[in-house]
C-alpha cells in the first residue's frame, strides 16, 4: 500500500488506517484468549494488506480495545516496529469519577497527561506516536493544553499531537498556544456524510448549511494537517443498504456496485477510493473486525477513480447534480 508522509513528522503512514474501537466491543464478552487470537488475526490481516496505522481512544470499550492490542504486543513485541499507534483523550463519561459527574470533555493538564499515561500502560508501550484531543472542549484553555503537550513530549511519552472533530477556528485557537504544529484532524467523512467536501461547491447556495464545516478541510490542507475520515463506509449502509434505505442511499449503493464490477474490485474499495481520490490526501480509518472486509478495504489503494466517476458518485450522494 502507498503511504503518506505526515507533515511536520518523520512518520510514513499507510493511506488507510485501522480503527480499533470494535476490537474491544465486539469481543468484550468472550474468553480473553479467544479475544487475543481474534485481535492478532485483525492486526496480521491489516499489516499484510499494507495498513501500518492503528487508531485508538482511551474510551474505546472503556480501555478494553487498548488492552487487547497491548496483549498482542506483549506476546510479539516486534510488531510495534511495524505499527504507527495513535490514541485520543478528552471524553469523560457520566458517573466518572463519581455518581454526580456529568458527561463532559476535559482538556485539563491533569486529565490529558493521566489519559496518555493510562493508554501507554494498557498498550504496554513507552511512547504514543500521536495523541489527539477527541472532541472540542468549550472550556479549553490553549495554554493549559500546550503545557500538557509539552510535558508529554519532554517525558518522551508522545511524539506528535492532533485533534479530532475540530473546526478550522477551533484548530486556529488551539494552535495559537502550541509550540508544535497539529498534525492530524479526525473527522466524519463519507459519501453519505460529505458536508466538509460539499461546502466547497455549495458556496452561497441555499439549503446547504451544516454546522461547523466553515473551511475546515481547506484549513487542514493549508496547514499540513492530515485529515482522517472516520466511519468512511457509513457503517456499511452504502455497501449493503437496508431494505428501507432512502433513494439517495440506494442510488449511491447501485453506483458503487457498478464501479466495483467495472474495476473488478470490492464495493468497499470504490467507496474508500472516492475519499482517496480527493487531493487533500485523506486517510480513511476503517474499523471492521471482518478479516475479508479488511482485505477488501485495502484494495482501495489499487484504484484511482476518474474525475467523471468521482463526480458521478458525488452527485448521487448529493441527490442532485452540482450547481
């Protein structure tokens, strides 16, 4: 698989990344040894397909996802050399640490540092390649975040930093206090959630307002911030649409299937290929635990949609031609 050089870093990352959320959730109630075997199969299948980038968060299955990956790495430490590992922090659930605590975001110095250290313990590694702030905190103090980032970097616990679900203005505000550049923004993007892309052709059009887009994709391109689409396959809705799916979803699914037949590839490859064709150099994060589907996703690296094919899919997703 071809790779990207992450700006402002020495990291070469696969064009497609693997999201580890489902590992802990999918296998949360089964025997630990079986869960470890399944996790090993996922890692091996991903690596054999060219994926070297693995995305975590401290809240994924309450840390179970990181623990399972950590178990595999303890069994075979050599795997760490083949993996770029990213995690996220900042989301706190209701009832933590006590019953009266609400759901909230927490970008305090104490929480960022403690979360990163807890992720390292669960993963059984000494250093995260990248740490992201998971969702914007309205109480964010850029200087306090900067102090946490600086401490983690100076202690050798995190190499680089980024964000997830941040708008352009939120990134600009945070960057003002940082000594190091943000290198990643993880955002929901797919053919069925295309607002960040669509805003570029819907300028001054009525009926296309979507909260928070506001030049976010352009900002990332201008500042060398790698955009990582999460849920890039829209949870499979355009691969195998439900019987009661909307006409738009069905139209997208039909077009994807048509191109998959024409290219002799998987439907997953076409849907991800639409994202990979974008000049921003998007890095989709896929999260299936189905080994065949992981392999089918990796096939996206081998195709490049034409401009006409890209717009045909885009127009189907929009429900009408571009203006």
